[in-house]
C-alpha cells in the first residue's frame, strides 16, 4: 500500500527532525509516531522500518543536492565561479533539507557500513572529486593561490559550509543566497581591510 504523497512527506519531515535531534540509534518508531500524532503501528502503514525512513530522507537530500551540483559542474564555469555556485547550491540544500544534513553529518559514517546505504560512500567520493577538482583547476589556472594545500582547503570549506545546518533556520533573517554571499566574501576575499 502507498500513502498519499503529502502525508508521507509530512511523516518524513517529522522523522527527519527526530533523527536529527536524537540520533538514528536512539530514535524509535514509537517516538516518531508520537511526534506525528499517531500510533506506532499506523506508521508501518507508510514505512516498513525506521531504516526505510532514514534511507528515503538521505537519498532524497542527496539526489536533490547532486541534481544542483551536476548542473553547476556542467555549466562550464571558471574555477572561482564554480566554487561560488557550489557553495550557493549547498546553502540552498541546507535551507531545503536542514534536518537531513544534520542526519548525514552525524550518521553517514555508521550507516555507510550497511549495504543499503552504500550510496553514502559513493556520494562522498563524488563530492570530494568535484570540490578538489575545482580547487586544483583554480590553482593550475592561477585563480587560486599556488601555496594552497587544496585538500586542507577543501576540508575547511566543506566543514564550514555544512556545519551551518546546526544553526541555520529556514525563513530566518538571511536567505541561503545571502548567507552564501557573505560566506564567499570571507573565504575568497578575507575579512581584513586591504591596504
């Protein structure tokens, strides 16, 4: 049986918030059902397990992330413009999938050990290749400094972008695009006034 897509989406959003707050292992189906205002047994009408819920939450997030990233990477932009577009796309995904990002950050390493979640490790490799490749291309083109340790730069950028999911709230004072602009200004141009 399949449930109405709207109800299914609501239940996944509720589950995502609970997983993000409590962690995957500590979350029970009963807790998700309580948050959704239903009996635990009724949740099984919509999903066969909590594993299925977290799988759908993470795969939906990553599919949407990669749709945006693939568009950026196919656009033929220069290295700086590609980094700017990837950062902006990342903040848009945090806006759309804040709880899923938090789950990914906390649980990906543990879940990726299970065959069902092999796509998490594959996505991480693809993610690293896209970002490192762009940084390396920028150094080779003289757009980014030659003395950069691109792997360290990648890690700093990756971590500082995605940790925003811990404090960002959709509908807040700043749009994802504005946060990306501020972030990029600090990373690419620095915070000190140049003489």
